[in-house]
């Protein structure tokens, strides 16, 4: 019996050595005057010197999601943070589509994620506070958010991924609270046109960002993703795009993030931060 206990204790210790730490914190947003819940997953500090600096990947949730959605989609994220040597940051963002809303001052999530939160993370964690060590990804609404923010803030992000992204939400204008942040599409068409990913391409030129995005063939966002791929090709902007069997669900995203982490790792290694 004593031998069995020792074996179990050994397995428990081994498991924890290879799992990152999960912190739930609150970060104040001056632009919205409120505290926002954020989950931060850091590699296990026991593996290396305590002052080692890590690349950061911001991971954005989908509509009706929250800061813990990514842990529900991929419960082994702490182990992956440790394995890949990356910090994962997953903020709450309501159904904001990661925009600074032109109609509702309570939605300033472009400012929050790409300024207020980023500054907080870089000042409180051992990060590489440079675009060469900073990436962003997301699923569904978060896939839109990742590409939207990276294309508008290319000086802050070096690599961007998206899965099942709502990269052109205009065909879905009655869903996901979009009118709350953009107004009615008939009366506020410019708000909608100015804030879709596919219309952010002119903000970048080839080589500004390392870009990867994917979508399941059974996903309702498949056509808008294929249109984004076509537009990037027409603009001569290098990127990786793939489709694979799958729908708009956790099973697809849990598989997709495995591929994206390899893409992110390749970028960080190329820039000598891993």
C-alpha cells in the first residue's frame, strides 16, 4: 500500500511540473471605467530561471463566451503553455466583437485589449514586450477580433491566427448583438463597412504580419473566410489558409489550436524569442 501511495505521489508531482499556472485577475479599464476579468496562463517557473521572458499569445473568446471559454475548449492549455513556453492571456469581452463601438461608449474593447490590457500584462508578467514576441488568435467572434486588432495595430502584434472567424459579419447583421455596437445596418452602413476584417486589409502590406486562419467546411462562416483568402491573394499578402472537415464547435477549435500553436512557435523561433 505504501508503495502504491509513493507511485501516485510521483505521478502527481510529475503532472504538476509540466503544467502552467492559471491566474484569474481583474484589470481596470480606464476607457470603460470598470474592472475586467482576465485569465492568464503562464509556463511553470520551476523549469527555468524565474526571470525568463516569454512570448505572449492573446486568445479571444467567441460571442456569448467569457475569459474561461478557452479553458473549456482546451482544458490542457496549462500543459501547452508549459510545453510551448508561451503565456496565454484570455480576457472577457462580452459580445463586443473587440471594437471601440461608434455608438456605445461602454464597448471600448479595441482600446482595452491592444492598449490597457497589453500594458498591464507587460508590466506584471515576464513577457517579451515587443511585436516579435506577441501574437493573437481567437475563435468565431474572437477570430474576427484577432485579425481586426492585428491589422489595425501591426506595430504591436507580429503574428495573428483565426479559427472560424466572423471576418465579415455584414451577412449576419441581425445576430450576436451586432446592432448594439454598430447600430442598424441600414442607417449606419459606414459603421459596418469600416469595422469588418475584410476591409482592414489596406492597413497592412505584405510582410507586416505573419497570418494564419482556418475554417471548417461545415461552418456558417466558411464563405466569408474564403472571401478573405481571395482578397489577401489579390492584394499580394502572404498568408496560410486552410479548411478542414468540421463545424462551428468546440471539437473543431480544440483541434485547430494545435495547428496554430505550431504556427505561432515557428514565428517566435524565427524571431529568436523561443
